[in-house]
C-alpha cells in the first residue's frame, strides 16, 4: 500500500487527537482517507466506554453509501440486563473479551458460517467481509471500565478485503485508537466536572480556574431547597427505598433549575444549593421563579406516580434570596470545592429552614422581592418580619399570593 497515504492518515489522526476533533468526525476522516488509499471500506463502528451517570459508552458509526444514519448512539449498562445486554452477549466483541483475543475476521460470502447474529445482518446488507478488533489499554491507562477501543470494519467489495489492505488497516489502527482515547478522555473530563461540580462551575474549572482561593465576587440569586419530612421518611421507609426516593426528587429539582438557566452547585443530603446569574437582577429572579414553577409541576406528577406505586411522597421547601457572594475555589490544597460563600448563602439557607415553622412551601427575601420585575413582584405577598438565625436584623419575607 502507498506509504505516503499512510503518512497522511497518521498526520490526520495525530492532529485530530491533539485538537480534540469529535469522534464522529475523527472516524469519518479516518475511513475516507483509508478508502482513498485503496481500502474498500463500506461501514465502520467504533465503541468506547465512558464515565457517565446514564450511558456506559458510545458507538460511533460511518457508512460509505450516503444513506442517513445516526452517527452516535449511547448504550446503557450491560449489567442492568435487557435487550442491550442480550445483543452484547452475542457480539464478536464480547467473544474477543471472553477469549482474550484481539482480532476476529469473518468472510460473509454464500455458504460462509455466521456464528454471530450481526453477520447475518451484514450479509443481508450486501457486505462480503468483516473484521473486529480490540486495542486494549494497559492497567494504568484505564478510567473506570474504559478498558480499550473496540472497532469493526466491513466491505461490500467482491471477494472481501485483500490481505495487503487489512495489513495497511492494522498498521494504522493503534494510532487511530490512541486519538479516539485522547478525544474521549477530554469528553469524560467535561462530563465528570459538570456532573459533580455543576455546569457553569465545571466549565470554569476546565478553563483553568483551579487556583486555591481564586474566587469572583458576583451578584446572584440563591436557591436553597430541601424536602419536607425527609428525616421521618428515611426512618420509616425501607432502606433500599431511600436512594431511589432522593434520586426521584433530585431529578425533578435539578432538571427544573437547569431548564430555567440556573446552575446546581451542591447537593447536601436532601438539600440543593443553586444559583441564577444574569446581567439584569430582575431576569435572574424571573429565572428562579420559573424554576420553582417547573419544580412544583414535576413534583406533582412524581407524587402522583409514586402514590400509585405505594411509595412515600413529599414536597420541597424553598428559600430564595439575592445578594453578593464569592464564587470560586475554597478549601485545602488537596481538596477544593467550587462553590459560593458569603452571608447571602447563609441567609438563603435560613430562609428555607423557616418554611417549616411558618408552614409555607416557599419563602422569599425582601431583597429578592425588591429586585424582581414588576410583574413578578405583583405575585408576592408579605408573611411578616422574621428573625433569621445568625442574621443581625429581622427581615420581611414573602411568598406567593394564594
């Protein structure tokens, strides 16, 4: 095969890995260059595991025939069973894993054996040859269950792949696998920091805002919510119901905050700390109020579903405040938290805690009410002045008009 073509492909995958080209574009560029070099590829798949709360990994696809297809699909955890687990158990990749092999090739012509279901599908699609490979990572190169790059290639050329063509492909694949791993690890890092720190905080950390004590003074709406009767529920519910209970209500609250352009910074047991930022304070207040409406709707639907299944239900207490806070890295050299601190954060927490004693699901500070847009302020009614623990002066609090 043409060594100049090989050098060009190696240059492409190296640059793609270094610049973070997305996996679908990386696979497409690799396959198109292989085809131009004389390897008659018709289709290719690449699988790599990830660290994600929902997906175990992703499948990236390329096809030469121009037919529309989904180039990226997330797959669930095989350990959870179901159709995905059944398909995996019958796949060439699973066979390679269990046998310790690194490569499997099957001719797909008439009369050739089809010992995996995928081979019947490929033959029906007109493919004549198939090869599956695993490029494993060393023990020090794994991340979670990410143990290698899995790839497969098929051709519809009469007679299948020539040996020289497969040798050309085999020589380039380790470099391609390294580029895929490089790109995937960057995506994993982004997923991890945004999942565990919050979307905005995660982006700031990835952009280099990681210095201890580096914090920005910002004006933000502060959201602090927790669940009504959580202690009682945990004491009376079956132990294996507590985590699903928290997950159900956290999903309703977090999705509502995110949909309304807020950022969840911290989960503290049943509590949620979030912020809403905007150039205009009234806009930030409006976003927080929208999140509250979304949360109530979702919790209502969730409660109806859980009640039908005989599961415990609850509501959320919410305190809303606006004020100046420090937003950034706080902690020790070897353990930092990217969060907000300041008296305003404490006030939001105290306001939420007061919901129980005044029997209101939502309490809103006077500062929030003053900053809100006129149409939002018109929805609020005073519930009186209250002393907040740790806050010097009593302040007037508001809730929604009934």
